[in-house]
């Protein structure tokens, strides 16, 4: 089978849309359709259901998983040869939902290994597991649970998530608040797929109420500033509260044991891990993720 055809199949399988896949691949849609048809003829089975919207069928999902592993192993082999014959330390590919949490360990890694190339990929959590198994990335850090089949993981940090309010909000003098008390309050959060939104929806769903969302976006780092500007309330991890320059908001504990975030590092089990990826993995796992909480006066700590 042609490797290029297999790569094109994976894009169509991911998008389940021929024209969008053709645009991403920069090929003509009729040519891409013929490529998929030839693969199906060679396999002797259709890979997609074509009644209405294009959908990957059971055979297609089985084939996709094998293709991802096969192409991933080929890429791993290419990188292993490059590492063995190169005089440099090589490159490490790291994915995360947001890189603000990783600034500290990234700085430490570059100071210790200035000649290493760090390639960062920002992607949704559900895409990370697929990218790891396909060996498109070496490591990923996520705040959401991922299916761990074929992956190895280590927990980096488990921390409370706080309710942040504008300084002049009626709740600002409270030390804690229940989910029921937040019904009807305006919330600033991320779009579905980000961990903040998932946590917010789960907390409210457990009380049979729905959050009132007035702002949603793809910039988690902007949430605290939008709250500070008075647009609404939001859920902010303890890590942000411990930052060197936290936003000017009031921090209130949420009365729920589930209002927490777990930060996890994952990599492919049994796959070749390059020297530079192992060095990055060590830097991240050995990083001091626990920081001193702000003092009673609210002053931020220093690392």
C-alpha cells in the first residue's frame, strides 16, 4: 500500500469530510476520492458509510488504528536513525492544551539543553491520545482524563480549582460558596473541549442546574483578566493563583470535592522514546509543581 495514500486516509478518517480533508492535504477532491476508493478496493471492504454525511465505519476504525500504529512506527524508526547519526541532541515534540503551565519546566529544559529543539503543539485533549499512538508527538500534558490504552502516564499535580470573582462582586467577601448559590451568575469560561468548561458543566450537572455562560473562548489564559474586568465569574486553577503576577480577582473556595484539576504527563507505551524526549520527560516529572500558597495578606509567592 502506498504510504501517501495511507496518510491521506488518516486525514479523511479524522475529519470525516472529503472537501475539508482535500483542503488540508492540498489535493483535488476527486483525486482524494479515487485514493480512498482504491484503498477500499484493495481491502475488499468499504471504510466509510456514505449515507448522508461521510462516517468512518467499523472496518474503517479497525484499519485506522492499524495505520496509525504502522505509520507511527515508521516515523519512530526515521527519528531513531536520525538520532543515531546526528551530532546534535535532536528535537522533542510536546503537546498541551495550554503552555502557560509549562513555562517553568520549559525554561529549565532550555537552560540545561540549549541545543535541543522543542516543538510545541497546542491541541485538544481528545486529539492528544491519537497523536501519541500515531507517534506524531513524543509527550503531552493534559488536565483531562485520556483513555490510557497503549499509553503510560504520571500524575504531575492535583490541585483545587477556585472560583474567581471581580473584586467588587457581592460574593467577594466569602471564603467559600456552594454550586447552588452560583445558579444564575454570569460565567466566563472556555469552549467545550477545554478542561475548565468540562469541570464547570460537571459541577452544575451534578446539582441539576445549568451554568449561565456569558463568554466562552479558546484562550484559557484570558479568563482571569476577563473576570477582573467585571464580565463574570470563572473557575481558575490554584496554579494561576500562585503565579508571580496573579490577576486582580477575589478567590473563593468551591464547596465540592470534585472542584479540582489533575495535571498528567503521558507518552506512548512500548514506543521508541528519543534521548531528548526522555530528558524533557525527566525535567517535567522532576519539576517542583507544588508552590507555596499565598500568605494571609494575599501576596503571591515566588518559586
